[in-house]
């Protein structure tokens, strides 16, 4: 069993910052790609940022220059530093991780954390 636990969401004013964390635990041999998606009610889930095991990163155009993704392989944790937040960043944020558990590599997802940007 693999579990991803997210934290760090909440309510913030426009222009503010939040840092999301996502820690993987359980039957983990290694983790490949990790990252973040977000979803607004009634819309499709969209990719926000991703990071490979060798720290190569990619971002959605809408967050480039404002969000930074990072990871700590020793802690099996991925982070998303969100600065200069806008109202349109309001969404439920989900982390994912490609986990190898001695048998197969599978994508695992967190339960989601709400980020609300509002004055």
C-alpha cells in the first residue's frame, strides 16, 4: 500500500503565498516523476507542475514564474511553492507520484487539498 498525504492548502489573499507538501509512504522502493494537478468544480483536472527523479521540472504556462516545484527524495516528498497567487488559482490541488513497489510502477494520487484565493 502506498499513501500520499497532502498539506498546506488554505485561504489566502490575492498576491499571497502558500506552500503545498505531499509525502509518500508505504511500500516504496523508488519514486519517479512527481507533481501537482488542480481541478475546479465542473472543469477537467489540469497539470500544474511536474518534476522528474533527476529534478527536471515543467510548468503550466499559467503558473510559470510564480510557482516552484521541488522534491526531497530522502523524505519521498514533493513541494509546490505558490507565490503571487491569483483568484484563478483557486482549486483543489492533487499531488501524484509514480511509485515502484518491487513489482510494478503505478501512479498514486493524494486526496486533494483546497486552495482558495480571495480577498
